[in-house]
């Protein structure tokens, strides 16, 4: 049974949903983008879905990951229901746990991946919410940044997903901000000087 709204819906709206979720095969993207440009219903669908899809980026990944104890409890329950002789899988050793996102300043989140205290280096994922600006700073050592998603301005240079930025020790960034919000891999010195 279809509603009157469904009968007026563009037959390619499912493609728009897949497009928003970046689930289309690469060879279909151009055709779907062309269709969206020519179809007002699909443009409306895109405008409705895009903010929802963009918000998924900021969901903590650990929400989707069951706790380690669940595997053992589930194994015991299956063994109890299957038969008394069923083997319970051994408890798994504690595995590496992904670090949590930490809000280090309003709208700026970091996930620390590695620290080298001897060399004063840090590797982390950094996420800026839309419209957020990172403070001006001078690089104490080499800084490498790889943009994963969104757009990022570093002074007068706009980076897009897949772009790499290298800044030498002693150089500085006066303005780093994101209009759309973004996530990047950042490898930098722990001795950077903020506000200069």
C-alpha cells in the first residue's frame, strides 16, 4: 500500500540516500549528482538528509561496539541453552581499546593515538565542529596534517578530504578554521606556542 506522497516521489530518491551516505559505487556518483541538479524533489531530499548524515561523523564509535564482557556472557548463554556439554569460549585477553574523543576546547575534539615524550611529538585525530576556529600558533617542530573529511582553512589555503599540509618548525598559522566541520590526522609537536 502506498501513500499519495509516495506516488509523487521521484523514483531515484533511494539513490539520493545512498549518495548522502557515500554508499554509491564511484561510477554512479556523477550520474546521481547530475540527476540531483535537475530534480527539485531529489535536491529537497538531499537538503533534508545531508545534515543527518553529517551528524553521524560526531557519534562516538564506541556506542556501536559491544563491551568485551558481552562475548563471554553470550557464550555462556548459548552453551547453557545448547547442552550442558557445550564448551564455553575462553575469555578473550584484554585487547587494545580505541581512545575516546575528548573536547579540548569548545567545538574542538581530539583522539590521542600516540605520544613520544622524548621527541615531544603527538599523533592524534582532530575534529572541528562547523564554524570553529583553532587558535593561532607557531610550530615548535614539523607539523603534518591529513584531512579526512570536511573542509579546513589554514590561513588562505582551503583543504579538502585527502589533502596533506606540511608546516616546518618555526612557521606559524594565523587562522585555522572550518566552515563545514572537519576531521584530520595531525602529527605535531607538544611544544607548539599558542596565540602567536
